C-alpha cells in the first residue's frame, strides 16, 4: 500500500528582502513510498532533498502539486490541508527526525521522549516505559533522564531526538541525517532502529550523507538533480 | 462527533478616529488550539485581543462564540450581562502587566478565589482548598496564600494571574504578551508552565506576542498582523520556516538566533 | 389631618424669621421626596439627588438632615441620636437645628418618636409601624472599595454582580480567622441590591431585616438617597462555613444589667478599670427606671431620696 504519494511538486522560494528574487528548488517532482520501504533521497547539495522532506512533513508550502499522506486509511493532501488537520496527521501518522533537538526549557529528557506518545493518548506509565526503553537502547544513561537536555552534548541531544521520533511508532517516518554526528556504535544502534521500524511496515523517507548508513538502510534510492527533478 | 470552532471572528473592523487598528480580520479558533498573533508594536494585535474580549467596541464584524451550553453568541452584539458573565467564567484574560490583571491589595488566595466567589461559591474552606491546589499547579509555595501579590516576584505574579484565570476552567484564555516584562530565565519557566496547563486543561488560547520564540514554543498556528491587517496565517512552523509574505520574511529574518 | 391642614400647621409653627419650615425651600423638599419615593420603590437602590448646602459641613450628617427636612411635618415628634446617645454634640446640634426651624416636639424616647435621625446606631427598642428612621451615610456605595469607577459600580449593581463582595470577607477570615468587619456590614436588600447600612455596628444589622419602620438613608456629600421600606428582607453576606454573627460582650451593662444591647467600653482610670454600658442611653435609662440594675449602677433616684 502506498503511504506517500508526491505528485508534480513545484517549490520556489521568493526572497522579498532580496528584491523578490525567485529560487526554484523543486520542479515537477514526484515520489511514492510503499509500506515497509525506505526511500533515500540522493543528490548534490542544493538539489532540494531537505525541501522535499520538509514539504512532505507539511513544513514547506509548495506552489503546485499534491502531497498525499496516508492518514486513517485515506490519502490526504497535506499541502492543502487545514492547519489542524496537518497537526492531526503529524500526531498520529507522520514522524520527522532531524539531527537537531528543539529543546524546551525545563522539560526533562524522559518527558521529551514520552510526549508524542502522551499526545496520542497513551497512558502516562506506558508512555514513560516505552520512552525509557528507547533511551536505554540509545545508550542514554538513566541518571540523565530526569534532566532537561539543554546542556547535553550534540550527540546525546541527537539520540534523544531519535528516541522521540521513534517512540510513537508512526506509520510514516521522515529522517533528515539521523546519524550525522554519532559514533560508530550508536550509528549501528540507529540503523537497527530504522531497520526494525521498516520491517514492521513503516514507510520511511531519509536523507543520509554517510554512504555506509545509506547502504544499510535504503531499499530504494531516489536521485535528485539540481532543481529537484527526480532523475 | 462533528467538531465545531469555538470562536469565529468574521470581518472585524475597528478604527480609532481615522486610524484603522483592525481591518477585516477573519479567523477561527478551535477547542484546545493555541493561536499566536505576531507583529510589531502598533500592528493592531492588542486591539484585536481587546476587541474579541469586548473591552473595546468594534465598528463592524461578528465575534461568534460557541458557549459551553452549545449556543452561538455574537459577543459584539450580545447583552452586556451575558458577555460579562462569559468573560468571568468561560473566558480568561492574562494581561502583560500583572498589576492590571490582579487585585494587588488582596491576598493571593483571594485573587484566586475571586472568580469562584463571583459565581456564588460561599464556602470559605472550599475556596481555600481550591486556591491551594492552584498555587501548587502554578508553582507558588502554598504558605504564601495570604501574602499580597506586591510581595511576589514578577514571574510569580504572572503565574498567580494565570491561576486566577484558570480557576473557573475557562474554554478560551486571551493572553497579551504574557512573558513581556520578565527575565529570560523566568520566561522559560512561565512558557513551560503555560504549555503544560494548556495541554492539561485543553484550553484554547489566543496569545499576542512580538517574540517569535514564544510563538514557536506555544502556538499551534500563527497570524501575522501588520497595520491592522492579517498578512499571513498558517501553521506555526510553516509560517516561521517558510514565510511567504514580505513582512513575515522581514519579521523572521529580524530575529537574532542564538 | 389633611395635607392642607398640615401645611397650615407647618406655617403656623413659624420657624426663625426669614427661614422656610425645616430650612429647605419647598421645591427642594419636593425634589428630595421624589428621590425618596423612588428609593422606597426600589429597596436598596441608590437614587441620586441634588444635595444642598446645609449650615453644617459635609460629614456632619447633611444627607440625613436633608432627608429629615424633606419628610418632617409640624406634628412629628423628633428624636436625634449619635452613636446611640441623645446628648452628644452632633445629636444636640441637629435636634436644636430642627427645633429652631420647625418648632416640632422632641423626645428621647424611641417609642414616642415618629421620626428618628441617627448616626451610627439603630435604637435597641424595636421600632413600630409609622415610624421613620433616617440614617446619616458617609459613603453609600458598597462596591466602592473594590471598584473606584462609578460607571463600573453602577453596571455591577445593574447586573447584580455581587459575588466579588465576598472577597473582602474572605480576606477577613484569612487574616483574622473570622469575619472581622464590625460595622457598615454589607447586606443584600430584598434579594436584589447590595447596600451599605452606614457605619452601624454589625450588632445592629439584623434589626434592618423585616423592620416595621421605614428606613431612609441620606448621603449628602455623595448625593445619594436609598431606603429599606417596612418589612423588607435584609440579608447580611456571609460564608456557609462562617455564618454571620453579631458581637457579644463578656459582661452585662454595668448600669442596667442588659445582656441584649450594644455595649460601649468606658475606661474609668489608668489602672485598667473599665465598665461596659449601653450605647443606647434611652434604652438604658428606661431599663433602670423599670428597676433593672447593673453591678455599678447608682441606687435609683427615688430609693436614694428615702
């Protein structure tokens, strides 16, 4: 079953502060991702990999085309959905993991990871149990769980963000450089996490620079050229 | 269950003399949704907030509110008695300056209990119990229940104001620069608290702020106002990460990132 | 007596040369009577009126005096009390003023008076139908302490937004463990309007409830008149778990032995000597005349003569 269907997407950034110069990034880009697939976006810098990923998440608004996301069994166009619906899709169907953790002041590590589960209505104790399991798997020492991660190292913050992204078991996952600043051991753990999710049927779209990781997780490669045309 | 908006503002206009403050503002607010209104000083965002709350009259437009009893009331034309009753029960208003939103000459406990007393609660023991619960919820030491707000820090005053508003479990809370005059560390604590309370009580919020960081952290959705007009509206991260309107791009690019 | 006869009688009891009966001119009296009628029709509601200059400064009972002047007739019997006493400066001055301006009969006996002007007390002797009690009011607005804007307090009255009145009582309990408001206790009149009783002790507050007399309130400086008609429900505010209570004294009146009246504490010396006596001098005197004795009472005149 196709989980994502991107159809003829155009995305141009108009920079009003630079005299209205237009930067076309995606043109007529199409993509579809099935259950249990991990599609990796591949191409030179500026080819629009992140733009495409962010558009799929509903973060960027394209000028043309549709971005259909399977939500509650239906394909919903996230590009034209109302804000509330976008939030609802993100809450239950669509996860997004970057290498940068958006730290919320004073919120503990465990709560940050458990939050997407709580938002889906999972009971407090069950959510914390699952969060704890993921943090353990990602080798975050238990003594750090109660602390807000603002003072943690980049690698620790990244792993916490990964735990948060994988906690809710979304049917669709978007990964933007999930292993960027991780050591070898942790990279392997994350690769396993991604693989487990895919085997459970999660549809994954990823951007990965590191060739080994890309090799390890990818089931299909989508090459992008400049201006985002899928080759 | 078909979900309905809690509040629909339609074509709201308000001028001060020949100076338009809100021009044809239209939007909806849904239950549990946090809507941020951003824009620079003088953009009309505070006037909009006051107009919605009925604190200033409007020139034209409708402010349709769906009450807890599931009736649609146009607050712009509603009987004053009904409007005031709703403002005391189903609505809350958190002012930028706590001194405008608190009774500074009355104790913290009395401040929290006031709305309940206005609703006819006449059991001192229960009022006190409720006040203590709320002080705990907003992280004010319970032993300060009989102290005057003027002896509180700025952050504590603001938290007291929030408790005073939430005590009747309002469905909509309007906030005008709630973190405005506070130190950064105090701001962070207040923001976290607000986030938590909004989630816990499923209250819809309209928060006016010129701080895009506050907007990013609190709001699900943003409206950008300029010269009384909404120039752009959308999901918070869409608007901040992919701003379309020239003015929004200017706002976003003017933020110092750390 | 017909109205005509009444006017004639008033005219006959000519006051000081050059003054109208009861000082105020007839137009002013009519204006005040209209305000009083409206006040009676809407119990507890503050009716604005055009307060006149009286030959006393504001704060000395000018509001009460104008009400009295507007309702007094030649056949009235006037009693004036200040803090319950007939013989204090304020009471004596006002009584003398009305005698010079009307030549009406005066009395110290509550029972015999048809018209009683009072400052800060309600007589102990129950009033009866046909009597009028006029209160001197310094600040008529019960909501003033929590809302300085007149436009806003009027709106609050109009919409019966009185819940916040409990905030002050709450503060009393939180600071003193009980409702410490001891005078000018807020009441709800006829289930509708919040009213100040003027600074009477809360001991007197229950006397307003279902009183047989007409109670009129005049505030000269604030230019307001309000009323509690006979047999009107007057309910003091309280909390379910801190009900309204009147003050009690550890002793009885040292002169008449009364346990049921409002007592003033009198310091006798600088060694801690003190006594409690009735604040209502007429009530105390009547009880003594009837043979009641407190522990410090002098023997009654007749007995002493023997």
